[in-house]
């Protein structure tokens, strides 16, 4: 998505994510807000769940053949119920969950890691069958510098910390429009 989402678009995406998860927990049909035309773009997105500021789930797609609003429904449910790092979300947790949405720009292959701006860019590391991605906000939230960010992305990919410095490693950067619910 090349254009900046409006405040209304952001609100609709957050409400859509919350409704998808809430309806599943309540075993009822969802009642989604009406999306604007800008939410029909095809782009990658992640939904992150946090409880008391701690990660509770995060799943997304780096690209999507579906409209953004449909992608948000899908990844919201996956974040809540299918993140392999956590058990499925329980109804008693729901009132404490805060949602964050990240809408991704197209990815760009880089050869100079000095182009990476911590807090602005997310990173995708690929080497052979291994790949790992960290969203732009992760490095800023953790207080990491660029090398630490690269090292943690390599670890997420199941690679050695310094794999980013090897010629056969592909590094891609992207930006994201990140917004969430207030505490």
C-alpha cells in the first residue's frame, strides 16, 4: 500500500480485527464495519496481540492476493488462535488484549545494511530454505541498534547471528504503517 491510511481506515481495520476475534470467542457471527475503498488494496499485514504490554500473538502475511480488510480478518484470527508460540486465546483474556495492526509496504532487496533505519524499516532475511522477519517497531521497542536487529532477524530465521553478513543471504527491507488500540 503506497498511500497513508486515513484515521477512519485505521479505525475500521482495528474494529475488523477485534470483531473477528471477539465473534470467534463468543461463538457468534461477526458484524464487521463497512470498509472504505482504500481497504481493497492488496498488501501484506500483521496483527499483534498484547496483554499488559507483552506479546500474546502475532501473525501476518508479507503479501496478500486478497483485499487488505480480508487479510486483516484472517491474520487477526491466526494471531489469536494459531500462533505456535502461544496457546489459543481464552475468553477470559479478551478484555485485556490490545491490538496493533501493521500494514506493510512492498519489500526492497538491499546489499548495503547501512540503508536500514532502525524504527523505520522492518527486515526479512532469507538464506536457502530459511527466512525470518521482524517488524519495524520490534527494534525500536527493544532498544536495538542495526546490528542487533539484523542478528535477531537471523535467529528468527533459524540462522547463525552473523548470517546477515554472508553473501548468500538475501536482505529485504520494508516499512509499515503501525497503529493500535489505546490502553
